[in-house]
C-alpha cells in the first residue's frame, strides 16, 4: 500500500503516509510535494469530526442539478432525457457527499495544532486513525522508560536528545 | 520518576472552549453542539539533559546556566548549549526559540519539498504529445524523452534510498513508466525513420523529374 489516505479539498490534494514514529503529510503540486512531518512523541490529542461538505454540494447543485431541472421543463424529448440524466448524476454525487461527509482531523502536538480536512469515505479514516493511535501509543510508551531512568541512562538520553534535535521535527 | 502527563482536555473545534474528555471517545460540546471523537495521549516532554558542563570562565547556555554555550541562536541571539542548538540550513536555532516565537517562521523553513521525478516523467511524456511544442520544436521530442529517462532513473534511485519515496513510488510504477517511456521513444524512432524515408523519396523523385 502506497499512501494511507488521500484527501481532496479545494486547496489541492493531500496525501497522508504513516511511518513508524511519525506521520507525513504531502501537499502535492506538479513536480514536487511539500512535506510536513508530525512526530508522535509529543502528540497530545487527536480530534476527528465530520460535517456536510456544503460548499461542494452547492457547486454540484448549481452546475449539474439546476441545469438538469431547467431542461426538464423543455418540450423537446432530447432535453427531457438529458435533464433526467443530469438530475440522476447530481443525486448520485450529492448522495456520496452526504454519505462520506467532510472529515476534519486535528492533531495537537506540543501545543500546536495540525489540521487535515477533506472528503473521504469514513471507513478509510477509521482505518487510518486506528493505526495512527496504535503507533502513537507505542511510540510514547517506548520513549517513556528512557526519560524516567535519568541516573542510569544519562549517556544514552543525551545521545537520543541530540539525534532528536539534529533532525528537526517542528513543522 | 513521575508518570508522563496525561492529557485530559482539548479545545472544542466549534467554539474553542476548553472541554474535558469523558469516558468514551465520542464527545459532544455542551456549548455549541459540536460532535466528534477525541483521542488523548501521554506526550513525552522534550528532555534536555547532558551537554558540556560550563567552567567558570565559559559563556553559559541561557536556558541551562550550568552548560557551556556552544552556539548563538539565529532567532534570539542567545548563547545556547549543544543540546539546545538545532542546525538548519547552516543556521543554528535554539530549541526554545523554535518551540515559541520561531515556531511559525522556522516551521515554514523546516517544511521540506520533496522532488517528484516520477511525476516529472509523466509531464515530459505529455509534452511529447502537445502538437504546438513539437511542430515548432521537432527537436523537442528527443529532449523530452531523454529528460524523461533521466528523471525515471532518478525516481528509481530515490525510491531505493528514501523511505518516503519508496512508499510513494513502487517498483511497479517505475516499470510502468519505463514501458510508457519506451513506447514513446520507439514512436519517435519509427517516426524519424519514416520521415527520413519520406524525405529521401521526395528528394529522389524531384531529382528524377529534373
Ligand atoms: Zn463547542
Ligand atoms: Zn541549553
């Protein structure tokens, strides 16, 4: 599996990849991606909610449903058929929007908020968040003993802190 | 040996008031009727420890008075110790600065851009089929194709060395792109040979009628 979640929103396409101890957010453009990494070590909370993508629904309504409806009033059989087709397409798209909804994910890390949003099917978000939750808990549990055993592992702690700061993770 | 802090609250995304997390993940804001799921974790405090102890005549770290200063933070101008300093693009910042005032500015600077040669290959392939560019620049075609091959090799190299690229560009994708580029290269070769034969024919016919 290549990318864990693809989000499409009005600002562009975003892909999310779960690595071992961090999440990678890729903002796609033509020949390069902007990369943001969110390390799990200091993640405080992950909040997820869903709303209706009203903006998109309105656009589909205006561009597809309204013309379709207008065509229905025509006396020509061709237009009535086209109108029916338009309305069916619009109804299908709106149904998908209502079913999927626009998912928002907000990740708090070290007092800063990272937001993700897009229209995705809920079960994909469920799968992503389940894996992410497990990864965050594991990362934080693994890191806990080395920070509380100050006296014994001073050497190794300083090393790990250094390597931690050497690869900047503030994004 | 204190346990890591447990986060028990969060800010309601709807109305920004502080809320407590209940027993269940599903939460509802009593103020604005926002509903969603909340997961809370045990964040690890950034532990700053170790570093070189400062001698009496050494300059000391502004955040750790007992540690010797090794650098000057480019954001604040403070003396900082080895553990506080974060190197970025030839400049040294203090961890403290990056976590506070510099969080936004430095945060942007730390955003990395990932080159996507795989997508550039697709771009070059498409360029081959844009008529205008190629009518004027018939020479353009071999340029796009060879650039495409170069980018494809780069994509292959990156997908082997960079774990992130490995997730984005799998071996099948490389093979598919190679096939596509191969077809385009072949098209170009066949087209060139055909054109040459055609020109040669036209030329010899013109020669004969003279
Ligand atoms: Zn609220
Ligand atoms: Zn320091």
